[in-house]
C-alpha cells in the first residue's frame, strides 16, 4: 500500500515536532550529497527500542532520576533520595485501578506541578520536589517516541506516538489513516477512551491530554473525557483544516513543549460534578488564548483593560478560573488580588460553584458591602468573588495597588453605570477586564469605552462568536419555531382599532383609556389565549421534546402568569411534571408556596437536571434566564417580550451540549420575538442569522436530502422485499468510497428527520426514509468502526424502522446453507457466484450485527471487513470470495454454538441475584429469586434489539424496572435502582 497511517500521519507528526533530515542533490558531479535539517519545535526523536525501560513501566525511571538530581539541589547532594521519590510515583501508578484513573491522575499532576514536598531539607524540613522546571523550560528533556508499548498483566497496548518530558509520558497521540473516508479522528479518540484508558489505565497516570488525528482534523481530550467533548485546537479564526499541510501549524502549536507544560501547570483543573464524581477539565483553545492574553497584558502593565466576547455557553466561567489561577501563580505579579465581579445573584452562584467545584485555593466570597470593603482595605491577596452591588456603599479609594485584577462578568449590563464608576474609584489602579457572552450593540458605546482598549481591533481583546462556538461543538445551533400566529399580539392592529375607538374623546380621556387597555400584561393574560398556548406547549413537549429525553422551560410575562400557566399545564400534564421558580417576595399570599431558600432551590434545579426525575418543565418569568446551566434543557417556550442581551442570554439556556442525541436548542416563540430579532439586536457581527435557523428552512431542505439519498439506487425496485431487494440495493453501493458517501448523505438526512419529527410533513417521505434507513443499517460496518460517518440512528428513526416490520421480510437461513453438504455443492457450482456471494455476505453481516457487543465475535467481524475490502479492490475473484465467505460462515455458526443463547441473560440474572442478596435486610423482602425472575420477565417483554442505544428504549426499561421494584417497596433506593439498571443494560 502506498499510504498508511505509519508513513503518513504518524511520520508527519514526528517530523513536525522533531524536525526532518532532507537529503539534497549534489550540486555538481563529483561532489558528495549533503543533508539539510528542517527544525522541529523542540522535541527530540528517540526510537522506543533505545529508551531504557521495560514494557511494564509507565515512565522512564532513568530519565526521571536524572531530572530529580538536575532540578533539586537537596537530591543532588544525596542521589539516593531520588529512589524515595520514585517509590512514591510508582505507588500512584499501582493505585490506578483501586483509586480510579481520575484520582491517580490528579495526584500525579500535583507532583508534576511541584505541589508535593519531601523531608529533604535541614533537620528533615520539607522541601518542594521538582519533577519539571516550569521557570526555565530549557532545563527539561523533551523526547518523542513511536510505538510506545505498555503491558499490564495480560493486556498490552502500543501507542502510535508519545511525548515524554523528563521521562514522563505526558501526551499520547493516536494517528489514523488519511486515505479512507470511514476512518477519522473519532476512531482514534474512541480507541484511547474505550480501549487504552480502560484496559491499561496505568499508562495515563501522568497524562496531560491525548490527541487523535487522521491528518485532516485534530482533536484532544483529557482522561475519561467523553469523545464528543474532545476539542479542536485552532489558530486565530482559521477554518477547520482538511489536509496534512493545513494541519501543520496546529500540531506545531498545540504540541510545542511550552504549550503542553503551560496547559499542565495553569490550564488543567480537577473538579466535582453535580453527581459528586471527580472529573478532569482542560482548556479549550479559546480559553487558552484569552487567558494568556489577560495574563500577558497584566505582566506588561498596559493597557489596563480589555473586552472579551465569548459566546454564551462556551466556557467563560472556566476561562476566569484558568486566568485567575495562572495570575495567582506568577511570581512577577507579586501575589496579586483577583476580583471576580458579577451583576446578578444567579451569576454569582454559578461562578462561585465553578470556582468551588474546581478546588481553587485562596478563594473567598464577599457577601456584603462591609465584607468587601474589609477585604480590600486589609489588602487581602486572594481570589475574591462579589457582585457589582457591593460597591454601592463604597466611598473613595479602597485599595491603590496596581496588581489588583478585576474580571467583570456580563460587562455590557450595569458595569457602565453609577456602580461601575464607584468600583473604578475604589480601585483606581486596578486592571479591568470585561467578559460578555452576547455581542455588543452598535449603540452600546459605553461598554467599549469602559473595557475596550484602543490597541484592540474592533474593540475586542478576544472574540469567540456564534459561528466559532458551533463549528467547534462548544455549543449547539438554535432553532426558532414561530407558533400560533393567530395568537400573536398585533400592536399595529390594536393601535388602529384604538384610534377608531377613541376618535371622539379628549386627549386626557384617550390617555386614561390607553393606560387601562393597552398594557401588555392585559393582552397576554386573555384566558382563551393562555388556554390555547398551554395546550400547545403540552402537546409540543410530549411529541417533540420528551421522546428524546430532554426537558423544557416556559418563560411567561410576570409572576401572575406563572401561576396561570402552571394551573393550565396541570390539565394536560401530571402536576409533578412542572414547577414554578420565581423570586417570591412581597405579601401576596399566592406566591408564598414558592418561597425557597438557596439550598431548597438548588435541590429543585438538581431534580430538573436529573434525566430520571419526573420534573420536566420549569415555569419562570425572570429567574434562571441568566446563569442557569442545565444541559438537559432543550426547549424554551417563550411568551415574554425580551430584547437585546436579555433575549440572547435567555434563549442560550438551551444551547448546551448534552449527549449525541441533542443536535440543537429549540425556542418556541409565542410572541413573534423572532419576527424582528435581528433588527432589535442590531449586532456589529453578521453571524447571528447563520446560527439561528427557522424550522421552515429545515423543512425546505428535507425533499432534496431524500432525493439525494435515493439517487444512489436508480432503477432499484424499492417494493421488492426479502434479501433479493436488499442485495439489489447493496449492489448500488459497490465499494467503501460509495458507501461512505451514501453514509454522509444519509447522516445529514437523519439529522433533519430527527429535528423535524413528528411534523406531519414527514408522512409523505416516511416510506422512502424507512427503506433508506434499513439499507443504511445493512451496510454499516459490522466492526463498528468509522463512527464519524456511521453514526447510531436516532430514537425516532429506530421507532419508525420498528413499526410494522414483518419477520418474513428478511429470511435468515444462513445455518442451512452452511451446514447442508448438498447445498454447499450447489452453491459452489452456481452459475452466478457473485450474486450467491453477495447473498451470503449479507446474511453473515446481519448475523454478526446481532452480536456486535460480544467480544467473541469481534475477530469474525474484522475478518469479514478485511475480506470485503480485498474483494472490492480486485485482490480475490468472486469464486474465491465465496469460498472464504463459506469458511467464515462455518466459523460463525460454530462460535454461536459455543456461545449458549442464554449466556448473557443467565449472567444478568446471576448478577441481579447477587445484588439483591447483598442488600437484603430486615426491611426488604427475602424472596430474592422472585424479584429477579420478575425483573427478568418484564425486561424481556419491553426490550428490543439495540434498546440501550436509544432514549426510548432506556426509558421503557427504566419504567419497567421501577414498577417491579415498587411492587416490593424497593423503589426509593436510588443506588439499588442504578446498580440493577446497570446490570440489565450490560447483560440484556
């Protein structure tokens, strides 16, 4: 083969990072050939055979020992002390499987950063142990090696490329072939996440991040980060690279020693998520770029301000954490004070939660004006979180230091008013950096004046807008769906009717009447209007949002509307499905039930974030429109006039990423907000219209997408059932290139279908779409590889495929063909071996897909894919292909015979029996066998093939399990429920 991953992508990355020797032609006869070296970025290549380590060792102890002696004077005077440090580091590696990879990686990161000490000083005083020199990078050893093998027990894995700093493998790089469409960076990332990190987790004890690339696109992620969250690394605003040459600068930038060590030391966090799980977070490229711009500007001393616009949901809070962390660690800044200023309590809660979850040291919160004044006057050198309103009572100067850095969130709102002036007067020499998640209006000149520096182009120090955020997968597109046009409030018509009505009245009478009848509150609260809107919300939610496992938010005009809408929604949905969240102040008794403490409200919101909780819809008016982060929220039902920044912040509650099924945020508009949204916002940037797309635009695209997929099958009789019809369709997809093109076109169609379903317009295309979906499934690689194009089908598509599927449509008589000797003779003497081979290939593939998650059949799947590829490339003719297929079919049948059909279910029942036996006590029934049998029986009834990969399937099985546990009064034990469900998902 001319091109493969080793001689293309792997060699390309190596040569960019280490440099390349080029032989130049001799200039004249008789002269010897000369060599020329193209410089790399600081790494030195060393083959894995020449690295002094055993395959069961994670890091290179010889290199580590040299670094300890080189970087630590206390160890240099007594080199035996290096062994004590190595013992500690080996212990972390050995504890990976017991403590978990994240905990081990966190502890190793602390050692790498120099956050651990040993009693090596005078009188056994503890001194810092330095494994890496972050102050003088030239003191470190930088090695790149290829085919880095690690063995843990019986498991052995070989990484394509590894970057070692002072002997520690900090970065692992998986290179994939660039010459096959079905293979992408996703395959490399999945290999790291699903295979390496699970089977040889010790290799990642000191990992900073991993990289996957096929030479067209590059993504990176930290340990245990879901693959769909792996991010790109971009330079400036360049488009996504699509070639090796275009990727060169990206590789050289991200993987330069300085950037790798900067990310390790300053742009890595360990946090606790809302499920109390420990997670590792590393920066996205826009956070790295903006964070360093802030730090460098402070180090330079001027200009003393800057405006950062990063789109809602792209990680501004984490950017503040990274920037604050790095500034606090820079000795040149002389122990600075970093002040985080927000303008709303909900934003205060959100940012405080982000900082506290990240375990940032030296963090305090100024809850009152007096506390803030005290902290600043006492010259506190910490990270202080407060609100802009705490400066309301400040008089005069509170602190004149010039190493106070103020990071102001949502800088376009109240910061330029009187409170902003008081803050600046209190801190006259401070640096001021403004953050905004929404574009700045042309008319909003004050924000540019307050935070924008003259040196910055367009007034922004850092810009990460709509298009970039969606392109990188940091946020999702927003779809607007105008609803119930007849219920929109037509102000022009009202004004005209009002003019006719008041034609004979005096001006004073006209004004009095106008105040009484044209208030928006009166118009939106017409009972018939609320009745129709709530009925529509309930129907829309149940049909379009709930089936995919997402939740909704209803935004009403005022607090009274919240009560009216809740009462009306309860007529269509269970009362526990919705809840009102408002700031219940004042004496109105109607709102007293909704007075909640912060803890009570947070518990309610955690219930909303929980996919299994019956709370599905929040009814709000002002609360939660900013600072509220719930990725499970997809649909916002908007019945309140919002403008400018408030509108953008509100609708962007829906744009957070959440699993593979969430493709967009959805805003259902009952007031016609979208009718003039672009004009009302008046952005400097033109990207808004590219981000927000109306549902009608998607409808217009569907017919063309269907026809583009059907064009692959010209002349095929789509009414023909059975394998004859399927073979005819597959004949139109003769090789991998054509199949991958079809997969890309079908994937686009499937995304459209999932977004539009269950719109009535789909009925006209349902037959064609169902046929295309079945063909797509039939040619999907049985190895599961190539997941960038060959994605899992959406819940609605699977539901459609399952409707009215007749068993006799596809006969599976593979076993008879393989085992009957007479039939074998007929097959081998067939006049059309190509057609017979196609028939058997189809049946083998279909049979293998039934075992796609069983490791016993993985080798057979890979064997089939290799066989097909050889046949498609003309390396074997049809008769030989047929014979090889028959051999494979025999092995498949034998493997199935060796695998008892009830093996998985029996293992599942055994696991459930053990689980319920463990938790049995005096309060639980002793009839474990009956419980397990009940669960086994009901799960077998409600499950269907592939149910684990659909939200509908998971919902059905969870409901079945919950009902069974309820029968035995075990339904309130959440841990028991989750463990039982985990076993069911694994074994059934």
